[in-house]
C-alpha cells in the first residue's frame, strides 16, 4: 500500500531523491555565498564615517587655491600637514620648493617653485613651505582667487622656542648662556649683520617680508599690520589652536577631519642630552629648518636653559616690539571673529574637534597617541629629523590597521620633510640624473620625463640639496637667476662628502 501511494500518487522514488539533492545543493550554495560575501567586504574605515564630515557648512564649495605663510615656531608644521593631506587626497598641485624651503631666508622669488614656467602657465593649488613673504612674486605663482592665511604666536613663547631650536645657528643665541641671559641685554649679543640672526629678533615681522631691524614706532607698526590685513584673509593664533582650526574650517569650507591633527614637530619639554647628528638626512633637516650645520659630528650637548622671570619676559616683548604689536593686533581681531561666529557655537565645534582627535588618536596611534622620542619609532620613514639642542618627538602607528585606515593615519603623522619628498616624487615622477660622458666637465644633468633640461638649486638660501635632487624649470641660455647669478644649463651634482663646511 505504501509503495502504491508513493509510486502512484506522489511519483517515483528517484524523483524524490533528485528533489532532495537539489534542495541540499541550493541550500549549500546560499550558505557558501553568504560566507564569501562576508569575507570579501572590507572593514569600513573610521575616516569614511559621518563624523569625519562634522557639522554641515551649507552649500559652500571647498577652497582649493590656498597660500599659507608658514611662520617659524608657531605650530605651522601641523598646519602644513593638514594642507599636504587635503591636497594629496584630492590630487591637487603643490607649489613645492626645489629644496625644502622657498628661498628662505631671502625674499621669495617665483623661480624657486619647482616646475614654475612663468605666470599662469601651471595651475598651482597649494603653497605652504617656509618663505620670506614677497607678495608680487607669490602672485605670479598662485591664482587670483587664492585664499591667504597665516598664524602668529606670542613673541615671548616664540623666542623661547626659537632659542631652543636655533641656539647653535643664530650667533646672538649661541653667545648667550641662557635665554634669560639673552633677554637681560639682547643688544650685547645681537649683530644685525651676522647671518641667521634674524631668528633672534622680530621673527614674525621678518617672515611677513618686512624689515625686522627697523626702530619701532606706532606708524610703522600700524603700516605693517595694514599691509598684512590687505593680503591675508585669516590670521590664526597659535595659543588658541583649536579655535583657529574651527575658523579655518569654516573659511575654507572643509570637512572636520581635514582640520583634525596631531601636534607635529613638537619638542621634548624636559631637559635632556642630545647626541651628535650625522648622515645626509641631517642636511635635509637643516635645510627644512633654514639653518646651517657644520660638517662632521657634533658633540653631545645639554638642552638650553629657557627659564625666564617676568621682568625678562617684558624685556623680550620690548626687544620684539614689532612682533608684539602684530600679536596684540591679530589676537584682538581673532576674538572679534569668534564673537561674530558665536561663542556657544565655537564651544560646541571645538568640543567635537577634540573628541574626534581623541577618537582618531585611539585608532591610529600606539599608546593612545602619546608622542615618543625619535629613536623609539620603529618605522624609520616616520621618524622626525632632529635639528637643534632639543629632541623632536613623533608618533608610532597602531599595529593591525586595515589599509585604508593605515593610509589615512600615516598621513596625519608623516613628518614634514618626508611628506614633501613624497609629494615631490608624485608631481615629478620620472626625473633622473644623467652623468657626464668622458671628456666632459664633471656635471650632473637633470632630465625630466619629457626630455626638458632642469636645473639643480645650489643657491645661497639655506636650501642646498643633497644627492642630486632636480630643480624645477627649463633654463635658457644666458638666463640669470633672481639674485643676478648666471644660470647654467647643467650644474655640478652636490653629493655628501664632496662639499665641506657649512650648508648655505
């Protein structure tokens, strides 16, 4: 009876077996598909989360033509890192120096930009490396709609940092036993004729392109302030860095993550002994800082004494009277800008910025973001270069990050010199050195991808290069450089060990 029911009413047995086999295969396929689809999904990077955008800025469009005057010892390296990150992520064109600074400490000249061929020939988006500001020359490089901004710092704190960083390169600092000793009688140590002494007086005024040795007067100080205001749309204040970042974000119409940062180029605060410096990268570090270094190995030295009395602090304000005027003026206008922005809104956005920084530090950085000494950083490519008598701290990446997150985190901690080299290689990818043939002069010719002849920058500007880095423009016969020197169609390759003495 059962056989009759199965075979007659419900069909043959082989049909049931086939049906069960089909169902089993379908179920297995579906199960395997779910497993493979889950394994192929990449983890979502924290940098692509909605929090990365921050509060809405409305219908504005992000600024991509930007000129940042990178003043010395004002947290400007951290700001430059933001510009580098923003531009790299969007494949923007940087106005990069041939070395590591744009002709500093001499006034900027457009021909110091690598790849510059003349006004409006190339569309440069971002300029931010150290320069002594020279507006007519900058305008040859940057478009008319460029957003200009800079940053200032209390000249007492700036002098403290400058003394620590440039103690061995500024003669006025080198002669003084301590910062307090210098503050007591700056004129005893300061000679305006000596090279690198500009680090010792009115350094902000100097970086903005004005005469830092001029005698202070109210009309002169007001004139300099007015010149800056006419060009720069925003002046940030180092002491209020987070508030500055919120104002900058709104001015540039940038997402929140674009202005979230970790402090870069920060020095170790506690006294320590600094070992000797050696190797070709020391020269790069010195070039980036705009200083000269002596050939050979330096002896271990103790960090300088930076303690000051209130009376000495006041003396430094008087010594840097032009800088003190700028700081007071732009600090005042900075808070006027915050008043217009709204204090409540500013507090809310600063809280979001700080929370986001803490979150990214936990994700990106080992030990929750605590900066460490350079020798403790395992990856040599992200070790900050050491220059001066204080230790410059850096960061270590958290292990086990996915590729997208690691790339974004690495951008946030990559030191300035390595980042500049990376961007340079991307913008000028196939430049090579062609050595001279037998019988020719000992020359290194730099040929770009298209075959055009480029020049090396062996100028007297603190940017003398190591290892034959190419320059950035075609040199015509008989052409003279901006300082009056004749440009050659080929230049001697500068290599470590062949040029003794100071880097110029």
